[in-house]
C-alpha cells in the first residue's frame, strides 16, 4: 500500500514537472525524393508546448500543430519550428531538399484554384516560347478573357491586363507567331493546353499566336460522334484517346487544326469552376478572372 502511494506520488510529481517544464521543439518529415511541386507532411514531436509557429523556408508559414506544406519550386530549404508555452519558447530547425521535376511544369494560379500543367517535349517551339514568357512574368495579371462552358477557357492577351469592363479582347500579343506543331499523340481532351491562332483565311499555315492560349473543357462524346469526326478529319484515334474523349470529354473537332502543347495534370476541377462563370455577349466573364503563371523548376 505504501509502495503504491509512493509510486502514484512519483508519477504525479513527474506529470507536474512535465507540465511546468520548458517546451521542447522537434519535428520530423518523410525521407525520400521530394520533387517540385512537393507536398510535405510535417509531424510535430514537440513536448510541453501550446502554440506553434512554422517557417518553411520558402516564404510559407503556418501555426498548425502538424501542417502540410507544398513546395512549388526546387531548392534546399531551412524549416524552422518555434514551440511556445506561456512566455517560454524553444526552436528547432532542419533542412529539406526539393529537386526540380524532370518534366517541364508550370502553374496557372487563379482565384478559383491552381492548375499544374505539363508542357510537351514533342512541341519544343511552343514549349520554349511559353516557358520564356512565363519566366518573364508576361502572363501575370492577364485575364481569361473568353470562356465558353462546355468548350474552353482562353487567355494570354496582354491587352487584358488593363482592359475596361466592356472592352473587346482577343487581338493582342507579341509581334511574332509560332509555327504549327501537330503531334498525333497530343489531342484536345479535357485539360489540353493549346495555342490560339488566327483563322485559315489569313493564316493558312495555322501558325499559333505568340502568347494566346486556351485550355479545353469540352464534354464527353458518344462513340458514334467520335467516329464521325474521325471519318471527317481522316484521323484514327488510339484506344486510350477514344476512351478519354468518351469519358472525360474534350473538343476533337479542333484536332490537327490547333497545336496542343501541354495538359493539365492537376486541378482539372479549376477548369469547371472558371467555365461556370457568368459571361457577357462576347463570352468574357463579367467578373475578371486573372491569372498568374510561374515555371516550376
């Protein structure tokens, strides 16, 4: 009985000491190859703490106990955690290495969410042009100035940065065009990133705009509809392409007429959100949908 009481007393004192002790900051995260954009889950192993302040080293911060953070770019980052209790605080720091992706990736950020787009190496002229403009910040502040639900979202007109609400858009761009790069493996399925261009009457070579692009939403087609398009265009789609067109949908009527040079690999739901925006008679959203495009590297 005495021993039991002594044991309880010792345990009670231990708990009291622990509750009154200084906070100890510590954390862990999964080892492995973190490739941008990398989503990293941080496990908080701190003790005697009530509040937490995280600094992820890339400008991101959090006060959650065990946050998840996305590193959009590669680099060697110093992660710091400050654990506090009352007026007492302790800090811990560790480094995390995020490597650049092997593929060419860009992020298109909007108020509706962010889309991650993989640019195709099979269309090098379009890829390199888009990367160059994105790295210069050329697209930042531009609008998705033409939105047609069930079809596509179009942007890339520099005139849209300062456009008035009733201003017609769609004619702006740099002083050059890009030669067409038609690739049979790249088709207008939902999420396809494609180059806008002038019509065949003035542009028989189907050269692409230097900056204007569109992202396909489209809609699912029946097998019969797709077969008719194949016959009319002389195209023979692969089983994978047919399955994509009949399930997630797209705009196959544009294949081999407009260059496809990338695809959305994350954030397809953002397309649907933007496509649902209320538009005016020119198909311009009544509330501006601005974009910011950055290269993931």
